C-alpha cells in the first residue's frame, strides 16, 4: 500500500492531463502540485479525473464483472482459464489478470477525490460550483470504497482507509473489519448528499456527475449490506419520497434504450457520450456480452452468457424474461434486419443477454449508436449501475427483514406490475430474492454478492449449471463461506505494502 499510495500521489496530476472524460471536460497541460489548485479550471480538471478510469476495460468494461460472473445467472462464454479460476473460486486466479487492477484503480480514484476535498475549498470560485465538485469527490470516494469493501472485506478484515489527511508515505493496514469501512463510506456519502444538487437541478452538460439521490441510494445499499435495515429503509425512503424518480412504465425493455439514459429511473450509470466518429465513452459491456463474432457483422466477445437456471427462475408471463435473455429461435433486430437467435459454435451456453442490444438494432448503427472499433464495443446506451427499481427492492428487503412478510408488498408490486405480473400479498424473502434476481439479471447489482450476503451461495453453487437443453455447462462448485465470502487481495498489493496488508484467510 505504501508503494501504491506513493505511485498514486505522483501520478494523480499527470493523469489529469491525459484523461478524456465522458462529461466532456478535457484536462489540458501537465499540472504539478506547485501550480495546480489555483483556479476554477483546475477544480474542473480534477473533477474530470474522478471519471477517467471508469471507461477502462478492467474497470466497468469487464474487469469487475468477472466477480459478478461467479453467480448462477451466467457462465463464462468462451475458454478462459483465468476466468474459469475466478468462477470456480480457485486461488490460481490471483495474479492472472482481469481483476488484479481492481484494487489499485479504485485507490487512485480515492486519491484524486481526497485531493479535491483538501484543495478545492481554498480556490476562489463560484461557491455553488465548488460545492458540487467537492460533493462529487465525496460521492465517488464513497462509491469506490463500497466496491472495494464489499468484494474484499468481511468481519475478519476490511480494506485500508485512506482519508484526505492520510500521510501518502505511510503504510496503511487493513481496517479491523468491513463495518469500519461501511461506517466511513456512510460518512462520505452523507457529506456528498448534504451539498450535491438534485439531478433535476443539473444542466444537461453535467449529467453523469454525482447528485443527491444517488448518494442516498448508495447509502441505503451500504446500510443493507451492513444489515442495518432500519437505515437502509430510511434512505431508500428518502429517494422514493424525493419525487425525483419513478419506474419507466412503458415497458421493462424500454429501460434499456438510449432514449431512457436520463429517464426518471436513472440514478447512476456508466455514461456513454459518443464523440465525433463514434469512438465514444462508456462501458464496453454491451460488446462483451454480444455473441462471439456477432454473426460476422460486429466483433462481439461472447462472455457472460445466461443459464437455464436464470431463465427458469422467471414466473410465467414475466415480460422481463424475454427482455433480458435471447434463446435459440428468438426474433430480434440486429443492424436493421430481423434475425433468429443462434449461438456461436464455440459458446458455452445457448443463451445471450439481451438487455444491452438496442443500440445494435438500427440500420447502420455505426458510428451514431455503436463504436466502430469492435475491440471497444461501447454503445450510446448508459450501462446502469443503480436504477430506481433497485431502490424499491432495497426498501422491500429492509422492510421484510424488519417487519416481516408483506411489509415490502407495495414496492415489490410496483416492479411486478411493470413486468406484467399480478399483484401478490404477504410476500416473503423468497419472493424478494426472485424479484431482485429477475429485475437486475446481467447488471452490476451483483447476484453473486447477493447470494453471499443472504447465506445462499454454498447451496446454490453446489449445483451445476445448464443450457436450454438441460446439458450441464458448468460443474458444481465448492464454495466455502468461511473463505469465499470475499475475494483475494491482489498479491501485488500485499507485496507493495511489504506485507502490512494481509491476504484474506484461505486464499
């Protein structure tokens, strides 16, 4: 951690000069600590730096998604030994790529956020803009800390807490437990919420920056993970009661159209802003999930393919199933032509996620909707990280956990009705788990982490996974809840800390 923090401290300013931002704030020059933090433009460049890594392949492209791929909803679509090791909870995945950079990239953002929190208050500039930039820093620090803590921390050890006051030359050990991290994350998000504007009060040019209800939404999720259900419910209610959000009611599939990027269901996404020439920014997850070779029209990568277990989990008549999953023979539009879905010959599963396919549906979608570079399969669709539907699910789960069956019916029925399902009463955690799975499948909400926190992972992963014909496509796995409830700390971080940062036991 010592070496990592030194590196981040030295690199932070230089990186500001090179980051190309989804928010159209392009840092220029090569600032140093001596001549930076003087003007409004410096503050805006620093804010742009918070988002610079979001579009990298190992960040929201697919790096973090390898952890989500461990769930029963999907399988690794192509032969990838490193990915197989991750999904099979094999310690040989450590240092095998893909996930090795998750730790350092997030601490880089924390460093940038801390620099803003320390230095921007001293800049003479418009006070409202200053508050928004500082709030953005608090929010992004809280968000990436949450991603770190949830993946690497448990009751045995948390992740290092690096505050704006931390000595960058010091070796920072891990927090005593993950609740220490959650408490610190809540402090960061509280500060963000206090000073951030509502999304509806932002200018279109600032869409994609942090806003008040995003901070409340993630506070509710942190409290949910902390098992503080009263506060999870409280902050979900603050989002709901704000009147700023609602479900897209024209149909579930409409949520995943670029026209809905900034709908009232939007809370937080990997923003895509295609530039001239279509080389736009955003998550390449749509291209990663597209069938391998894209039927020889576009370079899909063919990873993260759905399972029969996910398909069969939907109730009869649930409109979310066909909006979420393509199976053999299903009709869909692709580059302006209707096609019948067929799997790639080497694919593990004969399903594909459909949620991110809308940009590929248009005649000649390149470059307006789809990146010309198939090795960077971004589209004009914001890939959601937090939707209003998830806030309703958090509220319902917290209510059931605190009050009992039926306490989440109002929220769950809103989601069910949009899916074309009938109203139910007295819904339990079993109902909640299915609704959460079916609503958020293939998204960053993280089915794997849900199974772990519910205590369901061991039994779930002890069963094999299948394709639509019932063929076993992934063998049963041995999940040890005393070990695999967290992922392994990247070995290079342990080495960089001189051994001060300890590995999670069992890895």
